[in-house]
């Protein structure tokens, strides 16, 4: 899911930041509340004097402000519904109105930020990036580099870079977001959990597991000190840390950490909450990596029983869970069960992402591997070729997934040829007798 912060202008935001790991944050202008401070009160008094002295210009200025606000809010509402083309039309209209206040007015930044998000969501990265950058430039000059809205703009840019696998550019943008939070919220360490987790994710995606673990351990420490050891926010941090321990090849620590997260979530949340399903899924994968297949199967089936109740809102995670359960069945040679869940996983990926998506190709590859183990060589060969076509088309010939699929296909052809030759020779022996 694309995380996005709307820019709240005109009135300054008072809000507590959610510290859930990698949470979606949305700062809606309609929800922003003005901070009360002597400086703000003085600014309001001065603004009131200026409005009183403006005379006949006040109605015209107010009308412009209302037109800008209506167009912006309409565009934001349409974007929230995924109607991006219509949203862009309203946001362009809002931008034209805002530019009457000056090209470097913060209200211009709010429109640019909304347009960038819409372009980004539609996959038009070339159009989105310069708008994100221009938003930051305007806000830094008008509000200052430490302002929370400037920080939110840096968060949007960081998410943009992370989604494009431009991790070296995402890292400093996340750090600028963190600095704005430290300036705006001072001694409240809980506000730092989300940016710390975001940086940890960047390191994880770069394959830098140990620095990522260090950040998440810091995040967990803050959560425990702020909320206590038995809190949902603490469980969120434990869950993410367990996943990273597993990725770093530290399965014993992963299992212990995920167990603790599961205990908290099962006690504090509903039994069919998706957070419980996620932790069970991660724990099942740890069992599978340790070759504890019976425990892995039991845990993944529990996760699946919860996930199936949320299939509409959880399709890709459910498809991944089905795939992992299928692999667990396959290595235990429970082929019928494996085929059922692999087929379900493939159908979900094809429905959600289309037939030419790498995740769809992965599901096809896994089904091909199953058919190979079953001795169904012709079906396996066809599926291997299909997965290779998608991997090479979307990821490139040299991508590890494409290389792995080609190697599996070559081995299959060799194995199938030897089996057929053995059958032919066996037939000759029978006939000669």
C-alpha cells in the first residue's frame, strides 16, 4: 500500500503519530487543528488587522481561498477513492487558483503534493518526482526545513524512492522526516518509531540485515519504555524484528521474538484479527526454514483459517501464505494438498496482478516444481516455460528468478529424457523375454 501524507496548510496540525510499524499515515486538512502558542496568537492578531485594513479586497481574497480549497478537497477525495484521473483534473484546477497567491505559496505546495501522489499511484513516476521535489522546495522556503509539513513532504519523497528501489536516495529523505519529528515533538520518543522502522525497511530491502536489526531493536526499546512490554505497539515491533531475525539467518531469535508478539496479539486482539494471522504466517516460515515441517504446517493452516475470512482485503498476503503452505506440503510429499493451495495462490495472483506479473510467475514456477516431483513432466515443462517467459520479460534475462527457472527447466528436460529412455529400454527387455 502506498503511504502518503497530505500537506495540511492554513491551519497547523496537532496530531499524535501512530507508531505502528510501517503504518499508513494520513494528515487530512479537514482534521487539522490549530496549535495554540503565543507566536500563533500574535500572528492571528496581525492577520486580523491586515484583513480589517484590506477593505474592499477581502471578499475577493476570500472567494479565491474558497475556490482553491474546494478544488483541492475535491481532488483529495477523488484520489482517496482511486479515481486518479478525475482527481488530477480537480487538483490542476486547485493549482491554478493557488498560483494566484504566488508561485511559492504553501498552498501551491499542497496542490503539487496531491498531484504527485496521484501520478505516483498511477505509476507515472517521471511526472511525480519533480512535483515531490518542487513541493519540498516551496515548503522549505516558506515554512522552514524543520517544519512538520516539510517533513511530511520528505516522507512522501522517501516512499517514492523506496518504491522505485532507489534506496540510497530514500535513506536521507527518511532522515529528514525524522529530524522534523524530533523538532516538532521534542522529547516524545514514540514519534520516532515510525521513521526508525521506515529506515530499517530500507536497510532490509538493500540486504543490510544487521543495521536494520539494530534500528528495530531500538524501536522495540522505545515502544517498551513508552507503552509497556505488553502492548499492541510493542507487539508490532516484535513482529517486524522477528521477521528480520529470520531474514538474517537467526532462526532461534526469530522464533522466540515472534512467539512473544503472538502471545501479546492473541491476548489483546480478536482471535481472527489479521495481525494474529501475519505473526502466525511468519512463525510458520521460521519453522519451515528449520525443517520443522509438522509445526510449520500446523501454524500456517491456523494463519490460513484467519486469512480466508479477510480474502477481499488481504489478497496478496493470502496468496503468499498459500504458496508457503504449498511448499510445506510439497516437501512432505503431500502432493494433492500442495496442488490445491498452489493453484489457489496462482489464481489470486492472476486476478490481482495479472498474468504477466513476477508474483504470478513465481506461483506458476512453484506449481511446475510440484508437477516435476509428481513425475508429470509435460505439464511441468509447460509451466516452467511460462514462468521463464514472464521473468525474462518483466525482470530481465539475468535476474536471479529467471536464471533459477531456466536451470530448473534444463534439469527437468534432462531428467525427463532419462526417465523416458529407461522406460523404452525396459519395454525392450520385456518384449525380448
